[in-house]
């Protein structure tokens, strides 16, 4: 599936990426990506998840290819195709918005109302070497239609756990949309999120891709779920959620 030369991986890297597998069959590979790992590219001189997929190289020199991406600080379900036909099938399904993604996130207080739809166009903005997204008027140059749904799962005096569903696939969409209603995600310093939660540090973005529903190349649909990482789960418990 790729003409690129294999990337050398250490035994520890191979063991790590194999431990993240939450589903594998003849066509697809689903992993629970940890926070802090880039999906692809980036300026950090370290192996990305895309590089680590060489741990699954077959005897013919082919290896899985990522179907979609997650932000570096977002944890959770990410899908890779194991064959060229599966990659083509899932790529078309992604473009047709047939992959349904469900995220969990922490916010400092429950949204009002407790559930709803955010329909707010987004535009990309470059500031120095960094890329940001911001809410814009529909007729603003470069504005892209963007829709997200949110639902409060649990709330306490310490904060809230919310379920988020992006209906479009813009960069940083969920983060910017939640910030636009006054509920930036905990740990999201870029968009105004608090760096503490329930009296504890929140040193990274508390956003987790919990569930992915997608069409299978061989027919039907599949649901893959990823458990919460330990640091996220600890904050949920500390807040009594």
C-alpha cells in the first residue's frame, strides 16, 4: 500500500503500538491512540502513529494506512486500513461522512442548555507557525460550514462530562465550537480551557475519541470503542462524575 521505506522501530515501540490494538480483522486495524502522539507529520522529531504502523508490516512489505487523524493531544479510537481496497472503501466512506465519531470531554461547568447543536462556520487562521480555527460569519472568506452536537453525560459542582459528535470534519472543530458557547475543554490552553479540574492539574487536552461506527468493507457496520485513559478517568472520578 505504500512505496515508502520501512521506519526502524525499537522493540519497546513495537510492543507499545501492538498494545494499543482494540480491533483487528482482515481489512481494518483500530487502535486506542494515547494523548501526546501525533497521527502524522508535525514538526516534532519523533515517531508518529503513522510511523509506528510499520510494526504491522506484512511479508510483502505492505503495512496499514491511517484512514483519518486525531489531534496530537486527543486520545482514543483511530482507524487504519490493512489493504488497498479497504483503504479506498473507507476513504470514500469518510468523504461521504459515513464514519460516526463520538467523543468524551471534560468542561468546567455543564453547558446551558444541557444538550444541543452548534452550527457555526469555522475559518482557519495562521498565527506565526501555528494554525488556529475561529468561528466566522457564513460569508467570511474561507469559512467552512461546521456542525457539532453535544450532550451532558454527568455534572457536579466540580464540572461536567460531555459527549460530543462532530457532523463535519474541520480542524479543532469540537474544541472551537465548545469554546464558542463558553465551555472550552479542560486542558485546552489554545482555546481558553482551564488547566485544573476538580482541584487537580489538567496538563493536557481532555478530549477522548470514545467510539467510532463505520461501514465494513465486507458489509454491515461496526462499532469500536476505546476505554478512557487513566489520567482522564482519574479526573472524572475526582469530580464525582
